[in-house]
C-alpha cells in the first residue's frame, strides 16, 4: 500500500510540475517570449499563417494570441488553478497505477507469524537431508 501512495505522490508532483513549469517552458520553446515572438521560430510561422488567414492581423482570442499572452505574462492564476486541479489528480492516478508497490491480498498472513513446517519431512528429519531433527543439548 505504501508503494501505491508513493507512486500517487510522485504522480501528483509531476502533474503540478507540468502545469507550473512545463507549460510555460513549452510555450517559450515554441518562440512565444516575454519580448515578443522570436523570428524564424514556430511561433513566427504560426503568426504568419494566422495573419494571412485573417487578412493581415491576428484575431484576438486566437491560438496565437493566447500563446503569446502566456509567453509574455505567464499563466493567469485562474488557469494555474484550473490546470492544477485537472493534472494533479490525473498524475496521482497514473502514478498509483504505474507504481510497482506490492499489495498483500486480503486475508494473507505474514510468513514470519505462521507456524511453517515446510522445512521438515513427514518423518521429522530435515527436508531433503535425511538427517534426524536436531535435539536440544541436555543441561549440564
């Protein structure tokens, strides 16, 4: 059970990291920066295509406009809260699912607490050796 919880915690942290660091970094890598769109970048190609499609300007609220806003100012608080509330539980669920934590089936007992006679043959000798069981030494 502890393995599943650890996996869920790691998944939740990854989900939060994607929202708070990964999305802005990916937007910046595309060429949407705080100083504007980088020449020759994917962002520049997107802006050119959007401007041609709209007769010379980029429409407000378009993908290019939203990405440029994120690149210039980062994600708004509302967007951070919304994406975090979506990706953290998703990351936790995926982390718990992928966790290799060992689960004990219900009703299974710890082997240490069981009276385990597997080491003795039916005649009392040690399993596979043919030797008689050891007897405690008599007190002197």
